[in-house]
C-alpha cells in the first residue's frame, strides 16, 4: 500500500474522445509524475508537477496535459484519443521535485481506446 | 537520450538466488531503482541506491552498482514463488524530474 490512489481503474473510450485521469499523492508528498506503460514495455515519462507547476516533460504531444491542485492531487488529460494511447497510466508521488530517493506508484488507470 | 537495457526473461528454481541485470548509458544518474510489477498491478518500489554507493542490502535483496561499467544488478536470495513478476530497473537523471525505465525482466520461479 503506497498511499497513492488513482481513478478510474479501467475505462474504455473511442478514438477522438477526451479522457481525464486522477491521482491523489501520498500524504506529505508535493510532487506528482505521470507515466504511460504500453503493453509489454517499461513506463515512459509523460510529465511531472511540483507545487502546481509543470517542471519536466517527456516526448509526448501537447494533447497530453495536466494539472496539480493545491492539495497536490493531479489530473492527466488526453484529448483527441488515438488507438496507440491504449495503455496503463501510472501516477507516481514523491517529495521535493528533483531531490530525494523514494518514488511511489499507484496501481494505475488502464485505458482502452477503440 | 538515456538508454536502459535489461534481459527479457529469467527462470530460477525456488530456493536459489536470482540475479537480474541492467545496463545504462547515462553516467549522470543520481538514484537507481528496482521496481516489481505483478500482473495487472502497478509498480512496487523494492529498493533504490544513490549513485555514490556501490552496494545496498535490504533483507533478501542486494543491489550492486558498478559505475565504471554502468551496470546495476539486483540479487534476490532464497527466491520464492511469490517473487515471480516483472522487474524494472529505473534511473533518475541529473535533472531529477523523471525516471527512465528498462524494458523489464520477467522472472519465473519454478517449484
């Protein structure tokens, strides 16, 4: 039990739709990162939020966007869904942006795009 | 960019030791991690090592870091059937704001 919770756990969308995924970080953690894990692959970094500001982004198009709220929870939004967006989306929680060791993941939101 | 490589599969008998290997290219990595993923689940943090360390032991887990060869390994002593899973190594780069993962090693423990 990491204290990182994600919702929904599973969802199905069709191409062109939009999706919002949510994450509550572990108590005391002010940094949230999002990762995409395609089937059979390692997770890929999407972006990170530290104290409500984006402070790093991976190689993902602008239709992937996010927010972090004052309570440090976070949302990942994906517009104009494509079939290749089908994946497990993982949220990770840590303390203090770029420093420190521990990085805990939630159980993920599995998105299927038809 | 960073590159992290792992072998795809490891088979081990229950009670034996498992060694999972990882090689990487980014010499500026600060923290190096091992995560475990069971089917349909998220990533469980097993252990991590800071880049100025050579070894870290935590109960049945031993992490070895060879910075010269850019090689990280995870040894699991007395491997149990519950250790069957996919294991990922991951590196935090100098910028500190992301992890770069390997492709994962599937470990199968046979009774």
